[in-house]
C-alpha cells in the first residue's frame, strides 16, 4: 500500500473534511509509528523530516521539505513529491509531472546520476516512486545477466580428501593428526562467488520486502534464479571494500551503484529506527541546487569557471583565526577574474507579497557573501524556482550600495530538456550588468 503527498502536505489516520483541509490518509498503525518518530521515541533522524502539528482541530503529521519515499513497519510507504511544475501557485499539481520532475533532478544528485531518462515510460505506467527505483535497479541487473556474470579467482580454504594447491601445515597438524588421508589446503578457484555478485544478490533479496508491482516481482524472481549459485553477502562493508571494477567490469558500474544505495538505505539520508523501517528521502534544497549547478555548468561559455559550494572566505577573524565559514552555493569566475555569487532557494516568490516573500536572513547572508567574495562591489543572484507569475527576473535590483547589487531571478525546470536560468536582459558573464 502506498500513499502520495506533496512536500509540506499533511498525513492523518482520521476522516478529514477535504474542503477545509487537504490531507492524505494512512493507516492508524502507520500514523502512530510516525507520531512516535516525531516525538523522538524512535532512534534515527526521520523525525527531522516530519512535524507533529494541529490544524482546524485535527492532529496531523506534516511532511517538511524532504521528498522521496518514507517506509513504515506496517509495510506502507509514503511517496513525498516536490511542488514543482505548477501552472499556477494555487492550482492542483499533477502527480505524474511532479514525479517525473523529481527523477529528472535526481539524475544530477551524486550517486543517483544512474536514474534513467526514460520518463515517458514511467509516466505511462504511473509507477510509484519506490517502484521506479526498484525497476531501474532490476533493469540494470537484467542487462548485466544477459551479458554474463563475471567470475574471478577466489581463495578457498578446505579440508579435502586429496591434495590441491598449498598445504597449510599448521592447520594440517591441528585437524589431521589422526586423519592422515585428509589435506588442509588453500587454493584458488574460478568462481562466480565474488564480492560484487554477492552484493547484487543481497540487494535483490532485500527488495523482496518492498517490491509490490507485479512486473517488478516477476523480474525480481527471475534475477534471483540467475544468481542462484551466488551466496548472499555476510559482511556487506567488507565486500564493498573488496570490490574492484577494472575495464572488463564496465557492465557492473550501474548495477553496483544501485546495489550500494539499496544496501545502505537507499539515500543520502539513511534513516533506520528500532523497527528497521528505512527511508529514501532527499532535502529538496540539495536536489534543486545540484540540478541548477548541472544546468549552469553545461551552458557557461568557455573560460568561465563555475565553483559549487565555494568555501574560501570566512565571516570574521578572532584571535588571528578565521571563523564562521561562508559557503555560497555557486561562484562564477570570468576569464578576467571578475566574480558573481549565486545562491539557490527552494521557495516560491510571491510578487504580491511584502518583499516578495524574500527572507531578511537570506539578504543578510547575501550581503556577507558580497563583502567577502566580491569585496563589496559586483552582482549577487538569488535563484528561485519559476512559476506562472514568476517567469522573469524581478525588474529592479536590491542595492546594498551603489556598487553591490542583488538580483532575484527564476530558474525554469523543463521536462523537455529546456531547463535554464533566466538572467536579467543586460547580464554579461564578465561580471557586470549595465
């Protein structure tokens, strides 16, 4: 059973008047588990992704700014999708569109770069996010099996009825002092039982608890049969450290990357409580930032350098020591040496709201970046997701001084490959806006 909710959406086990408050309903047992998590009685860090609250007399659990899949010990999983692709700020979002957008962004987030780009197929099946990840791992393993699993020489230590390889003298004396016909030996054998195959086999077994889609279950059974002669990994960390993928092992790169994610809890936020319920959750700010970085890097002119998470400057010096490191999301350096500082914000700009909804704390932060990275002269950019009412930069800059200006610009996320940052019309990569 799975439930879909958008970030900052509400979960409940009660009957709620949907005309008063939009909520997603889960079972009472699942709700009570998540409530315990919120109250801190569960180990792990899932609690920071959830908030126990009350609205219109209803006790509710609100999902924060994390997206992905949240598991419960009851077997239910909750799919949390980002609020992207909206046509209007208050319009109903398409679940399929939001899911596709998240998958597209995840392609640029670290180890999730192996997410397939075949979004049309995913959308047509309306596959829940969890099943999407399971399917992509299974397809990667299926491709590997068709090309053939690799064997390797594996060291074996056994007490045999015949001599083979190297006789281990100490063990021979200890075990075979009476049994003169036995040989305690060490030898190398060319086997399919190697660390990388054990890890994939273990990941396949782990998924038997989570795969619910009939097509995924069928393919999973077929692949488990293909790995019948491979034992599961007893020491996962040891096998991970032992894996070495040389040129002849290219077909293993994607399946192994997925296996690592599955065995380590699926995501950068690996969260396990005492019930062993894992999560697959991502902070949406990090997803958005990584996607913006990737798009910008591909469109910058030659010679223009883009630095992600610059960290060369500090806010103050105290007793001759630099303290409070300043880390803007992006720093663009032109061939002439001029610089531009940019920061991404996963929030909605509201042109009708006071200060457009821009946080005063964000302005203080950008001012500090401007002083330390630009020497108090130049241009700063705050990047927000675009929506129907915010498709071009705010017309006027926010001037910290005559020489230090902040621009607020939209980033358009497009499923057709046309994602882009909308710069002010007069912007130039030499670090100036005329």
